[in-house]
C-alpha cells in the first residue's frame, strides 16, 4: 500500500525545457478558475437571496472569498501559492454555499466535482489543500452546531444539515479516496504533458538544426549567401543609426582551382576549412563572415569611423594567406585577392556595394593578385601604400634592411662627444630610405614595433661592446622605447639579456621614454622603470615640455635626464629674449630636481652659446652632427681625440 501511495504521489520532475510551457498553462488555468469563482459567487448570492433571504450573507461572504483572489491575480498568476488560494476559495464555495440547498450526498458530489476541476492544474497540491479545507470545514461546523453557535444571527444548523462526527469521518475517507484517484490521474497528465513537451523540444531543436543547415555552409560552418542576404539590411540600418561605416570585403583565393584539379577536392576542402579559421582569427568580433560559394568569401566589417581602422585587418589577412600550409603531406602556399567597397561612401545600395567590391577584387586579379584594392581610387592609393609598407616590413627585417644611425650628444661645457642617440632607419632595397615618421606609426599599430624594439636593443648593446673594444668606455648610447614595449612586459628582460650577452656596463646604456608613456601607464611604467633603474641603465624623458607631466611625477619616477623638446630650442632667437621663459623654466626645474638636462634640435651657434650660458649639460642637433651610420660615428670619435 505504501509503495502504491508513493508511486501515486511521487510525480515526474518537470524538466527545464517544459517549465515555460507549464507556467503558461498554469496562468491560463488561473484565468479559468477566476471566471468560475465569479460565476459561483453570482450563483451563491442568487440562491441565498431567493431561497433563504440571506443575500447579505451570500454577497458579502462570497466577496470575502472572491475579491482577494481577483486582487492577487496580477501579482501571483502562475505561481504555486496562487493555485492553493484558488483551491481553498473553490472548496469554501462548495461546503458553505452549495450545502444550503443540497443534501449531504449531492453536496459531497459537488466537492468531488470541484476537486476534479482542480486537476486542470496538473498539480496535486491544490487537491490536497482543497481536501484539507473540506475536512476542516466539517469539523469546525459540526463543532459550532453541536454547541448551537449562531452566525449572522442564525443558528449554524440553517447552513448545515445536522450530523455526527462519524459522518464527518466517513466524508473525510471519501475525500481522501477521491484525492488518491485524482492524484493518480494528475500523474498521468504530467507524464503526458512532459512527453509532449519533450517531443516539441526535439522538434524545435530539429528545426533549429535545419535552419542552421540552410543558413550555413556545411564545409566551413560559416554563414552562407542566404544568411548574408537576411542580415545585410539590418547591418546597414545599424550603421545608419550609429553614424558609422560599413565595409564589404570580397575575398577570392588565387589559383585555388589548380589545387582542386591537381591534388583533389579533399585537399581543397581541407584548405577551405583552414581559410575559414584564418578569417575568424584575423577579423574583429563585430565582423560577419560568409562563404558565398567555391573559394569566394565576403566579410562585412561594421562599427568603424575611419577607413584606416581596416588597415590591420587587411594586412593580417594578406600576411596569413602568404604562409605555408601543410595538408596531408602537401606543402601549399596560398594567396588571396581582396576587393573592398564602403557604405555610405561608395553607395547606399547593398547590391551596388557587392558589385563594387567584386569589381575591386577583379582589379587586384588583373594587377597580379595577392593584394587588395578599394573601390574608391583616392582611398585605394593612400591605404595601398601603407599596407605595402606593413607587409614589406617583415621581409625587410629579415633581409637586414633596418639599420641603426647614431646622433652624437655633446658636453655643452667641453664640446666633447659623450654619447649618442640610436635612431632606427629603413634602407629599402627599391625605394631607398623610408622615413621613421612613415614606418614607425605603422609598426606601432600592427605590433611589429616589438620586433624592431628588440633589434634596436640588440644592435645598441653590440655597438657599446664594439666601442669598448676600441677604448671608448665612457660613451653612453640611448635608445627610444615605444608604448607597445611597455605594454608587452618583456622590456626589462630584453635589456637584461642583451647587457649580459654582450658583457657591457649597464651605465653605458640609456632608454628614452616620452611623457605620454609615463602619464598613461603610471603604475606599470613606474614598476618597470624601477627595475630597469636597478640594472644601472639611465632613464631619459624625451620631448619634455610637450606632455602633461607634473613636478610630482618627475620626483616620483627614477628619471636621470630631461630632454628638452626641439620646439623650445627653436624659440631661441638672436635678438628677442621674451620667448625663452619656458625654456629657462625647464632648465631651472631640471637643476632644482638634480637632473641632467639635454637640449635636442640645436641647429645654430647662437642657440648653442645661449644653452651653454644657461648651464645646459648636453647638446644634440644638426649644429654638431646629423645622424650617421656606425662607421661614420666611429670615425667622428677618432677624429675628435
């Protein structure tokens, strides 16, 4: 018996995927129950008014039951507690109002009907609450009747046929028996509903899979042309709303057909999967990538303001496609031709933009492939050169086209060379010297500056070692350090390794940082500089006076030398002294802080004499020497003895 009861009242757990449907079902059931309560209220009021002339009892008694239920509906609909309240309310109507004109058997049958109606919830607890309410009601009313208690100036007997507690016990047994049967029915309802929900969930999942299959490429998993057509208008509207640009990047693999024809489609398919991974890796998170067929891909890049923001993406794509791929024993080299059109610059019509990107891509094919082209010619020329420089930097780096130049630093009092600033130069094999103002910002934006920075440290420490071997043990070489080198976190380690590798005195090496680095990454910069300072390396603040550093920061950071920006040196004129106030202030501040001061950009004799008169420690500029290669610098040192 116990096992049977446990089976009946242990209901299947409602899984998460079905809980929402059950919640909606309960809310709909709540609406039905509320309507039924209102109808019962009207019926009960009518009966008590006509048959017993107790309409106040019927109306206000019913209101005490129905109105709270109506009031709680907006707040508790669908909740389990609300179902319990409704069960109590409906049962009170059965045992209080209905029994006024029905006999015991008819009234008990109505109680059963109410409990059966409550099975609509597919929840056993409302039935249990209703059963308990019925039993308690009869116990209480029989007690009141036994002691002849009156309600509303009437004896309880008016509302309750007289009976003993034995009848109440039998009634309770009937109610519990009916509860058991109805509970068993509810169990089947729940199992059936869960089964239906499970089937529905599987159908929904299958529909999602079918939808995904219809909108995605089976080979690469990327969205297909159909999905692109569905999304492109919304991407366009978002660009209009945010006042940003939209780029359609049309990418076609070069000579891909040859791979399929010679090595087979299975090699080509695997290569296409690698291409999809490259695209996902290179583009931003806001990008929309599609394979529209064969070896053609379209990338929608959105949310940018300036075309230059596309530069790292294009450069990264071209560079990654030029790498060697090893597929099933075959070493393959791949390249791509890329055409780009811009919304709204080129057109506001999506079809036209697609066509323009395609035209630009075929222009690249005609020009020799393995490159890119913007549909707008003016923009194409500008970015094309920059991408070429970025793509060419790595080749130039490994082919030794980057070299160090040295601009001497002079002791202002003695006129002797005390060191030099190392400056990176690019001697291109075809175009000659490319200015650092051109390639340094591009190297910064792509991260290639880290390679160049390590090269500068390595070559500078080698030069110091060579100078020491020539007998120049007191010269100090300073190198420029970029923001990326501080962010990367390997600067200290690189300096330490190269100093140890070349066995040089760290005091012969200095690093030059700008005020912007010092102010932007205060905590990290301070920590790194303190470690570098412990090595014995000198620390320069470059272009001092153009940034926003305060006196407190100068005292906080382990600075050795202030390097006055050339703009202040240019203010020195032969006759006018009014423009020298800031320069004099910087010189005085450096002295007061116990720092050495060096003036860069000195080009005239009167500037040199003025700075020496003001006790400037060091001079650097064309007045003494332009930047020169290592051989010329060593020759200058020898001639200065």
